[in-house]
C-alpha cells in the first residue's frame, strides 16, 4: 500500500475509530420500520459495531471503481469489485474498508434488471448509514429520487461527481460549470446539497474533493440516524 493510499485510508478509518467504539449501538427508529430494518440488517449480516456506506447511482458511473480505489485495489485484483461500462455489478455486495466501516456496492439503477422505479426499496437502501450517490455530468431522476428518499429516512447522502479529471482535461475551469449545473437542478427545491468532485481511479491522490468527502461522510455517520 502506497503512502497516499495509507493517508486516505487513515482519513476514512482512524478519525472515527474511538468515537464509533464508544457509540456502537444504533439509535432506535420507530416500531415496525425499526423491526424491518433490524431484520434486513441481520439478513445482510450487518455488524452493529460497523457503519455501512452504500454506493448508489446509475449504471457504469464508477461506483465499483470508487470502492476499489478506496480499498487500494485495482480492477482485476483479488477481492476487488468488478468494473466495466457493461452492467457487471448484479447483486448488492459488501467490501470491508476497515474494522468499523463496510462499503456496499450496488448494481446500477435504470437497467432492465435493476429498474429505477422502486430502486431505493428493492436495494434496501434504507438500512444503510450513509449513501454516496455517484453522478456524472447530468443528474438523473433516480439520483434525485435516492436523495429524496434518503432525506425522508434521515440517512446522510452525498452527491459525488466522478470523472472530473476527464472534464478538467477538456476545460480547466470545469468546477464552476459543473457545480452551477448541479445547483440548477435544485433551484426550485428547498434542499441545497453539496457536490463533491472526485476521480474514482485515483482517490488517494486527493486532486479534487476526495479528502473533504471522506471527512464529511465520517462526520455524519458517527451518530447513527
Ligand atoms: N477515466 C476514468 N474512468 C473511470 C472512472 N471511474 C470509473 N471509470 C471507468 O468507468 C467504467 C465503469 O465503472 P464501474 O466502476 O464499473 O461503474 P459502476 O457500474 O457504477 O460500478 C469502468 O471501465 C471504469 O474503469 C474515473 O474516475 N475515470
Ligand atoms: Mg458496479
């Protein structure tokens, strides 16, 4: 593992270690919903001492690549998630990041096998502690729907724009344009989420907002909602 990878892993894992140790139990949600969440968490084999972060969004957007990169792996390495422009993540799969964080790779939404309608419920996103919504240049209806549902379920969610290194090659001033277009999608809504720019292929390089994203996710998952 290289030094930059170790630093990135440290950002994700060390900062929260003590806090999570002293706060291992989830706070209760109400009645039936809480029971449903509990049963599903048991079915998925959740470890209550761990926080669970899902990577969701449309197909071929870089979710699996991002998970591999965070774990210091490349496509094709042993234990790495499979990546391709073709739909290749078929089932929800867990990838441990460290002793207190698991990452969950989801099949992309909006394909015949994994239609957008019902994606949030079908993939049981409501049992997660945080949801990273990976997007490219345009927000899709399903991205907005995941965010809306996450907000209703009081699950922290994060919009992450992947492939910014490609956008930067074409236009060094891309940040303002990307952020402006993103903000326009929310102009009629009360919520104003932030957009984090990343390069999933080289997360540890922290050339864009990779470290800020890690810090924001962790701040929001210490106390489980
Ligand atoms: N250049 C570049 N390619 C990427 C990046 N992230 C993903 N890809 C490529 O996009 C394709 C789809 O990625 P994948 O992680 O399988 O997408 P998923 O369906 O969202 O899991 C793969 O060929 C990746 O190598 C990135 O940040 N930069
Ligand atoms: Mg995938």
